[in-house]
C-alpha cells in the first residue's frame, strides 16, 4: 500500500475537526517540557500504534533527539487493523520516524483469548515483553508510550503491564490532555490530529466471547466496508455472534437515519454477519456488552 493510499485511510472525526481550538500557551509550554524531557534521556523507543497520541509523541521525539535517537516500534497481530498500520507507516515516512515492526502473539495466550475484563493486561504484557528487550538490544534504555493525562481516570488494565516493564508515559507525566495533543498535532501538520480513537479490534467483542482471528477479521472487514461507504468519525462494529451491532458518531448516525440504510446493512452482511443492528444511541465507548437499543435487519 502506498503512502497516498494510507493517507486516504486516516478518517477525520467531523466533531473533532469542527470543535478543535488552537493550541494554548499552556499546551505549548507542555510541549517544550516534553522536548526537554526526551532530550534528558538521549534516545527513546516508542510503542507506536499510529494513533493520535503515539503519532504526536514520535514526531516530537524526532524533533527533540533526531531520527537517530528515536525508534517507533509497532507490534503487529490480528487485533491491529491493517488500515491503522498503513496510517502509522504513512506518518512515520512523512516525518522521518524510524520504525521497527515486531509480531506479537497474544492470541496464543489462553488468558487473552478468553477475553476477560482485564484482557488488555495480557495483550500489553506480551507487547512490552518484546518491545523493551528490542529497544535494549539497540542501546535504548527509555521506552515510552502515548498514555495521556485524560487516560488516567479510565479502566486501563494494560497500564499495569507497562509499569511492570518500566515503560514511561511522558504525556501523562507532563499533564497533556487529549485536546491539547490534537491541537499541537494540528499545528505540526500531523494528519492524525482529528483521527477518531481506534482501540484494538478485540474491543469489539463482549467480555467472555473468545477472541479468535476469524472474529477479528469479520469486524475488520465490516468496518473497512463502512469506511468505504463514506462513514467518518467514531465507528464500531460490535460482534455478537451472528449479529453485528453498528455504532456511529452522532452526526453519522443522524445522517444514516435520514438516508437509505440498505448499503450499511449489505456491507456488514458481506463481511460475514447474518444479521445487522444499528444502535440508535450511536457510538458509546465501552458498550461492547450492550444489545438493547438497536434496529435489526
């Protein structure tokens, strides 16, 4: 996939694009502090997904210590969408961020595959168990991730795995909010600035539903098909066995409620689901276990 193709996959969130304000003096001061923080450490390796936070962090790292002092490490598995990988590589290519890709094997861990409420812990344990030694083998002692200050109040079992491996979170340490990261990214021309959040594909499965490559591939095909129809902003296809539940951001939900929804339904059915429900409440983070409130087709 070319860089141009990958850039087409960076779907802007209309709500973010419309409401984004310019970076404040406080945000710019935080960015200066981040540059200094990275320079104090000399070289850094970044857990790099290509999302808003890790893309910003990687680009600032290149400014702070150069490409020779920066290494963005991508962990690839069936739970990492191909579209997000392509967008991550496009950002890295554009801003001169060196990239190392490693295959992760969380799917082989029965504790992860069982999809408990702390599934993310087992995923991140696998990720950091590979990334931290890979960085050390290249003479890099400081490994960082894109956790920001807003994340600290969320349910994030994966944070414990990062702490166990000594992974640092400078965006959180320095108090960066998501809005500040978006505003600063926009000023830098980083195309992820208005990108909607995109957790791993396993987050589309209700807790207790086994995580399998087949189920993840179904979700990935369905979401890619909806993006191809022009769906922008927040999007989740929740996997409930034969039923797929579509969640759209408020603007897209209203647009498709007023339009012929047949293309949405057909696209998701073609991905391998027998039935499709549109959730009339729209996108809600963490709603993977909800089934009520939709219209089925």
